[in-house]
């Protein structure tokens, strides 16, 4: 179950981004890309993420948005572009040769974190009043 | 007031593991030891292979082993009997070794000065593929009792390795395992990978395996010399 390690890594990245903005910020959502050619199950990551997020500063209400990137390859013999899939043993449908170069499908990235500024603004106002 | 701001910057989710793996690679480089990460399903014969390798290799090269297991030290005890030093990592709930675990070990227990470090990963064809450790070569063991379709079911681990060993080949006559089919399935995913047939029990193919290890260690030493030369020239 390395999906919990992946969920934890995503939350650590979100927490780090929040720290770089200001301690009082909250994360609204985080967008991630999972390539088809990675051993990552999106549902398991989402389940682990929701179970863990309250443990990370500013992440309790953070929503995880996962996009899957379809694999694309150039075949070894003729550089045909195709989608390598298990049901054709990852071979090119045109010439049956294997994967030469994998163009996409190995992504495992955080692409965007949306941060709520309301709490930051309220704290700034309070500080201003106290000051 | 309710506003939001988007923070755009692509960041690799396992970037920390990759950074730590680089740190480990530097550590292995300082030891001048070529490091091999052995991965397979449970029971494919990683420990048996190491036992036979150390017995057959004799003083051809010196080794130490990092043993990854969820619990217990059964494999470590077997390796110790060969006279080779073993360092145990108990992963607890985790089904794979990660670079942080290796880094902690490297800082807590100085490794012996050897030509080769073998990391025996936790038996699993899925998770270890996602966590590079700083090794120089990744080796997957596919036991002939597992089926020749396994590369199709677990493509990631077979794509990201340098060598596949078909293990327990003494059982080939008893099982429906087609070596040619398995090889083609692996090469469709990883066209440049090498494959070898071995049996730790009978010793079949072990000389060839040891020759491959020695060749990798020699190449690594040459690489270090060149890197050192470039480094000195640069200064």
C-alpha cells in the first residue's frame, strides 16, 4: 500500500506551499497528475488523502483532484505513436514491436494548489486592530 | 472577503525520495561500492540467490547486504551464515524500502568497505518499483512458478530495471512457463533489458550471473576513475 506514502507526500507538498505563503492560509484544493504507467491507484490515494488530511496544517478541508494521463509511446521498430496497453502486451497495434520511447504516462506530479485567503485576511485585520 | 489564489508550480510527488536517492548514490560512491537493488515477488529466491552467489564467488569480490523485510530477520540470519555482513531494515507496515530508510541506515551503521552492496528489497512486484534507492543497477527476479504473463501484469517494475533473472529454472520441466514468451513480454516493455536463466539450487547459470556482476563492478570502477579525472581537470 504505497498509496498512503503518495497521499502523505502530496499533503507535505501542500503544507510546504502554505508555509511559503503564510502560516494562517488554508488549502482549498490540490490538483495532481497520475500517469497510466505508474503503479498508483487513484481511489486508494484519494481514500488515504481524506483520512490523513486533518493531520496536516491548513489541509483539513483540502480537496484532491486527480487527472490521469493516458500513456503514449513511439514503438521501437517504426516509431509509430500508440497507446501501450496490457491487452496488447504493450505492443504497437500496427507492427507489434514494443515500446521504444515512452512519451507520456509516467507523471506523478502536483500541478496546482488553490489557497484560501480568507483566514489570512481576517488575521491581518485582527493584527491591525490590536496594533 | 473570500478569495483564493492558485499556486502553479509543477512538483514531483516523490521528489523527496528522488533527492534522498541521489544522496545515497553519493554515499555509495564514497564507498566505491557498486550497489544492486534486488526486487521480486515474495519467494522468488532473492535470499537463495545471494547465498549461492557468495558461496560460488568466494573471494572474487567482497560484499555486504542490506536486508529489507516487513518483520523479522530470517533472511538476514541465512545471509550471515555465509560470512557476509548484513544490515537489517524492518519496514514495519511499509511494503517497500524507500530512499529515506536507506539513508537512515547509512548514517546509523557504517557499511563495510566492499566492492558490492546488495539491497534485498521487500518481496513485492508493485511498490518497490516506485521508490529508487540510489542503487546503480536494478535487478528483477521472476520465478518460473509465477507465470510468463507477469511482465504484462506488472509492467512498471519490468520497465525500470537493467536485468531480469528467471529463477528456479530447475523446475522448468514441471511448470507451464514459456521462457521465450516471458522474454518477449519483458522486451516489449523494456527493449534493452538483459535476461538470464538461473537456478540457485543446482547452480545453473550462476557463473554467468557472477560474470555479469563482476563486469558491472569493473565498469563502475572505471566510471569512478573517469569522474575523478574530470573532477580534477575541472579544478
